[in-house]
């Protein structure tokens, strides 16, 4: 079988929709899927490790990377900069690994322009009440930050209709299976299967 290039997926969601937990569960189950580690100027939260959850950099360092044209996409989210470096994704895709970008709607708009084959998924919480509870339950941010994030959640959600797929994260296992179905279907498209099974197709059609 020929080595096919990996597929690129974007997962966006309002903060508190459960996107990070879904991505973690997905990567645990599938060693042939990876999430890109972004750069950010925000401070690490408790338990977050540099180069694992994010590459934590200063604003000056981030701006220097913009100048060097090192970013595939970048955006200002809340009061901080976030960006996906080209390096974080190209080698993985070349190695046939499916890569997930955990990025916001602004980044998704940029990536669609550069790579129209990207498949984009928007995750919704099951209700506004549940979203509020989930943001409170985190216990990591102050009340001000939570109120700000509720407003941001609405603004992020207003972009749901720019995405190819929409998943409601009511039941975790169902939402996880929904993502898996999208990834698996993408691996079976005509283009992917033609690349992968060139030898078979040639022998059958000779
Ligand atoms: P958090 O600070 O909670 O980790 O992330 C805040 C928001 O920034 C989330 O919506 C997340 O998807 C988004 N984000 C994280 N990394 C990137 C990135 O590299 N690019 C863009 N555009 N958004 C990102």
C-alpha cells in the first residue's frame, strides 16, 4: 500500500463544550492521529506543560514568529495570541498521520483558504445551562474570566454554520464516535483510496 498524506481536521467549539476531553480521548484510542501543539502568549494553567499543551511564548517571541512567516495561521483570542506553526503540522501530514487543529473560528477561516481540503468540525454543548455549569466547574478561572468566556462562547458559536460538521456533545461517547466516523469516512474518499490502492487498482484494471 502506498503512503498517503494524512488528513487535516479542525475542531472548534465555545470554551466549555468539552472539546479538549474529546481530543484527549481520541488520541488515546488512535495512535495514527495527533493534535497540533499551538504557540500561545497566555500563561500556563495549573497542570499545563510547555511543549505538551502549548508552546508558551512571550508576545515579543510570538511577533518574531509572525515576522518570520512561521505560522500556518494565527489569531488573537481573548487577550492573547494563539498560532499553529507550519512545522507543527507539515511533517506529520507527510508521514500519513491525521492531524487535528484545536483552533478558533478565525484560524479556521484562514486554514480553509490555504488548504480547502481541510475538514472542519464544530462542537456544541447540549445547553446553555450545561455550558455555564461546565465553565464554573473548572475551578481554574476567576468569576470575571468565566463571565467573559460566556460572552466569548456566544461569539464563537455564531460561526457554527461555517463548518462542515456539527456535533452536540451531550453524551461523551456518542460525540467521540461521531468524530471517529468523520475521520474514518475521510480516509475512504475516492482520492485517498486511489492514492492508497494504486497497485491494486492497476492490477484490477489491466
Ligand atoms: P485556551 O486558552 O482555553 O486553551 O484556548 C482558547 C481558544 O483559543 C480556544 O478556542 C482554542 O481553540 C483557541 N486556540 C488554541 N490554539 C489556537 C491556535 O493555534 N490558533 C487559533 N486560531 N486558535 C487557537
